[in-house]
C-alpha cells in the first residue's frame, strides 16, 4: 500500500480536478451549510476510497447507480461528524484497513479518540486540577472548578454532574466538534446548592479570570519572584 500522505494527497487532487457536484448529489437552492459540509465530506471519502482501493471501488461503485445509492448511505451515516473527525477517520482507514470499511466501521474510526481519559481518570484529574486533555478541563469548568477543589472522590452528587458534562464534551471530541460551548445544566444543579456557595464560586471564577488576563503567576514563589524583579530587588536563592 502507498504511504498514507501520498494516498490522501492523491484523493485531494482528484477532488480539485473533478466536478464540484459529483453524480448522485443534485444541487438544491436551499441547501444548508451543514448539508454542504456533509456532501464535501462524502466527496473526500469517495475520492480516498477510489485512490486507496481502486479495484474494490470499480467492482462495488463502478456503476453510476450503485455510486449514487452508496453516497446517500454514507451521507446519512456521517451527518453528525465534523471535518476533524472525518479527516481522522480517513487517516486511520488508509493506515489500518487492508480492505475498505463499511460506513458504520468508518464511523467508529472517526469517533475513536485515543488520548481521551476514561471517566474515572478524568474525575481524578478534575479533582486535582491537572488535566491531560482539554476535554477534561472543559468538563471541569462546566461542572465548577470551585466545587471540585473542595470535593472528595466520594462526592456522588458532584461526580454525577461531572460525569454528565464529560460525556457531552467527549461526544464533541469524538464527532470532531469544538469542545468549548455552553452545556445545558441538568435538573437540580444550582437550585440544589446554597446561594452563598454559588456567589462565592462566581467570585472565585472572576478572580481567576482577572489573574489570567493580567498574567499574574498563580504559584506563590513565581509571584514573589516577579514582584521582586519589578521592584529591582535581588535576593539570594535561600532568602
């Protein structure tokens, strides 16, 4: 099999030299941006299939009617995926598959995010405030970093909130969507917490935001060193 980059580049070259509306994709005046994105993804998939598995493609999709029907099936399967997930799937397809995957198997290739921590690992990281993946950080912030700082591993209610938020963010990662974005609060979120705690959390978040904007170190030693440097004071390391 040819190198991965060579195959994917050949597929892109096929797209740039072919008709912008391949057979089986009639153009409608009211096509939405999402539909255009899905059609573009299907074109990339079919161009890659044709380049990576030419004999198989000719056998199964060589007939115009068969190709039209196949495109419709693929469009229905990948419609929830963003470009990042589709590209991830294409890369893995060329690297890992000796034979072309079915649409459902290709969907699995797209959704697989190897470096995502498990829910339990993510919970541990959220409690420590140390994240190995951006998805954990986004879920922790949606849950409340203030609550997480004061929590223990046995805090069932907080874990359930975090688990729900992390599941939503993981799905975004798997489908190639932006990780950030508002997460609708579940029933019994702020309404079940004391008002003072909510206000304290908002105040703490605002302080953290200001500190980040002003680029003030959060580590006490680093903050002290920066203050001394600004004042022109030099101290020995042991002082």
